[in-house]
């Protein structure tokens, strides 16, 4: 019986999100100004250029029919076809001089009690401090990004998909009596590549840049014509005083074991935005989070406090101030799904000028969890084993790309997909390196539902040295070209994610290791001696360090239909942890009809019975285009025909759902039957509905979700 659905995700805290948005091609715009109302398209953020054009009916949906073939590809249309200005406006903020309430929420939206926009409240007539310092926060842009406010260039041509950006807006650039105009120019990757010949990662040129590689197409997806050019994360307005905090880190250690008392050491970055030396007081507190939802295992705990006074020179940026450690005598622990509660703590950090300690300059908050983590090679299985809070965890998980191929990924979408994994009884998600988009909402949901995360950097064997073919001869292990940019992106992602208790592994790449310079650089940042995070292991690649054969041999898979009895065979898979193991996944008939708008294209495969008793499957061109995987085994036996020959689409999909269920049920049961004797874990390839054949964002039955929930094994 499937467990009851977990509590609804918490409502996102109020934030100063910018919008509404409008967008226009750069080549159709003489400048960054959007004062002219003609030619602008209504837009949403996050979004890509392709999603914008589909939203406005200017291009067809690439997930349907063979529409993607009719959409101009950036390689042929030119980079300027998908280069857009994204524009919105905001009023100049003013700050009120009063201390915050003791329990007021922290972060961007938490300034709403302190800050008032002119449009919602007129400036007070009494004397007030000068206008606050203003920053534009970009969660993520792909690929080149420039930022203008009122025509003033504040950032020009910055590159890298995985960097957060804090863009300071000087007071001189802000309007006094009218709305301010924010314009963001986003350009495609420098090396968009040619996808005419198909293949794994097209011609591999996309790997020269620090971006997602799946956008040139894979054996499970057609290429994305714009290469996902656009704003994939939120854009927010932040107001602060002269002292600005960044990336608090809580490093948890236990005295003896997870059941003993713990220490929490806090560090936080701080920068001085002013031209003068300042003394600041940094204060922080931590307390259990979410007990009002009944998720606390042992009742409330009093919060712990940190405080430190430091001096910052003019415009000084301090990477980390150490605020020391506090003791937690009986912390509430975070466990993976099925092994205990997912208790989380909320950390709130504020900074004030020493001469005015009651006036907060900036506040941030984050969550963290108390959990011990051990990861080593199990001597019995010679594969990697994870132990959390002293409990060995048998891994049953899935590989994850991104929720939507056009990066239309809001909080609800991320939380829903992670919840699906929890309902399926899966306890790990691998964020595959060919995409690796670090959505904050994804990691928040994994913390909440108890899903461990294998977080991978942006290297693949196909594009980075192991995938050269006759049609795509270049596959270079030294890519991307800009190693410094790669490591800058890695640093930023590590700082963003390291407080999440769900993250249990950093991995250098998919079926490949980064080149020596990058591998050494990552190893210096994370892993046993990592300067940014030494609380989790680092492995160089997905087939190294206790995964697959362990030394890099091609040892993942298989990926197609299997005889269920083979899963129990001694020779089925010889290694203890399989990072990619997949089978079939045709969705329900409703999904097929939504995907193919022409009735003729909806017709399912036909079966030709041969004289020797085998079956030849005749697959429609439309299904092949959407990466159909056959239900006929290598011995010529059709699993579909085991339940009778289907007469129409509904009967075919019904039989396919039965086969889907029996395949994954057998896989899960067979793997679990050899827990700790032969296996320590496996990850299904794959459990995210990104494949165009199953990328219909509103249909929960797509890909393994509709049937794999039934695999909720103890």
C-alpha cells in the first residue's frame, strides 16, 4: 500500500521579485531602452528564448509531433535569432529607520518591513537615511549576460550558466521621480554546435562552454534549437545598508556519533559596499524549523546564538568570517526517507553597523540539518556504501536531468517531481552532469522529503573525450575551454548547496573525469580536504570510486527491455552499485495523443510474426523520432504480445504500462534481494520526464511515475 502523501511544501517566503516582464530581440532594438511599446512580447521569468516564442505563438511547441524540425536552429539561424532583451521596471526604494521585529523573517522579502517602494507608500516627510544600497540578483542566466539600469551598463558580456550574480546599482543610475528601467541582454553560448547529424551531444562543440550539454541532443531527446538561451532563474531586487552578507555555512560535527551532542561552526561572507572603513556586528541564531507541521521528532529546542564584531575596509570583500561554534546537546537529526524524520534547522544571520546596532544592514537565512555521513568502499561488494547517522543506506534512486527541457521550472514543478520520487520509495536522485542545473527549489524539496542527492558537475564522456565518432570526431577531455570559469561556477554552486543535508556526494562528471587541472581544482574545493566543503566525498566520475566497475570502464546499463528473470541471474550485473540502469517507459494513451496532434502519428507499433516464432516490431516514424525504446527482447519476444495483441492505441499503452510495472518491480525486488551481499545501490535511468516523448508537464503518469510508485518496498 502506498504511503500517504507527505505534507504540502511550505509556502515560499515573500520576495521582491521583479516583473512583469517584456522581451524583444536585440537586433530589433536600437538600445536597451524599452520606452517604445511596439515589438515587445509579454514574457515570464524564468524562461528561455524558445519558451518565450512558443508562449507567444510565434513558434510551435517542440515537444509535439516533429515540430522541432520546423524551428530555426541557432547554428543556422545565427546567435542573434535567440539573443533577447528582457525588460521590466521598478521604483527607487527608500529605507525606513526603525529596528526589525525580533521574529521577523529574514532574507530578501524580509526587508519588506524595513523597505517601502514609492509606488506602495510615499516617502516619509521626516528625515530618513539616504537611499539604501540596491542590487539586482540574477539566480542564473545562459549564457552571456549584460545588465543595464536606465541605460547605464552595470554588467557587460559576463559568461557562465551556473553563476549567481549580484549586480550593484549605484545611486547615480537610479531615477528620482520616475520608474527605473531594468534591461537584461542574454546571448546564446559561444559554441552552439551543429546538430544536423544527431548523436550524443551533437557535434560536441557545446562542451567548449560552461553550460548544459544535453541541449545539442542525446539518444533520449531532440536538440533544443536555442540551446536554452535565457534566464533560467529568478531576478530579484535587493536593498541593503552598506554591509552585505553572503553564503553562510554551517559545518556540523558530532562528538562521538550521531546520537551524541554536536557542534555547529558558522562562517559567513561579508562585503562593504561603501567607500569608508566600517565596523560591523554579525549576529546569528539557529532553531528547529517546521515543528508547526508536526515534523519534529523530539519537541522544541531553544535556539543557539552567534555574534562577532569585525572591521571591513572600504569596498572590502571578505570571503568568510568565522563566528565560532555552538554546542547542540541533543540535536534533532535529519534522516533519508524511510529511516527517520527529516528534521531541519533554520539559520538567520544579520549584520549591523557597530555604531547603530539596532538598524540591520542586511539579513539572510538558510536551512541546515544535523546528520553524520560516512561513505566508503564496502569490502564485501567492492562498491560504494553510504551511512547516515550510523545507519547503512541501501540506495534505490533515479537519474534526474531537469524538470522541463525549456527550463520552465517553478517551485511547484520542482517540489512535485521530488515528491513523486518520495512516493515511489526512492531515496536518492543523481543530478546528471549533462545538465546539472542547480535549482534551489529542487534541493529544498530533497531536504524536506529525505531524498539524498548525488550532485554532478558539467562533464560528460560523450563530449569531453570519450565520445568521438565518424560524424562527430571531436571530443576533447580538456574542455571546456575556460577552466577558470568552470571552477568559478563550481565554487558558486558549492557555496549555494553545501548546507543542504540531502547532498551526500560531489561528482566530477558523467562517465568521464574532468581533465587534471579541473579535477585537481574540484578536489581542492570539495571532498576530504576541500576548502569549501569537506563534509562530503568527491569522486572524479560516475564510473569511478565504487560505482560501476570502479575504474572508469563502461559499466553502467543495460537500458532496454529485459527478461524479468534475468534480474535475478548471478551474471546480470557484476558490480555492486549501478549508477544507470534503465528499461522501457511508454506513457499512457492520453500523453501520446497530446504529443502527436495528427491521428495517424498516434498509431502504435505493429508486430510481424516470423516463421521461427520471433517477432519483428514495425515502429512508426513519429515514435522513432521521439526516441521510442522497443518492447521486443533481443531474442525476438515481444513483451507487449504477452498480454494479447493490441487493436488500438489504448490497448497498446495499457499493455505497455503492465510491462513497465513488471520490469521495474522485478528490478527493485531482485536488487533488494541481494542487499549488502552483492549490491549497495542502483539508480534508474531515468526518473525525470524530460524526454520529449514524455515531457508533458501536466501528466503525472508519464515515464516511470505512473507505475513505479507501486514499488514502495520496505
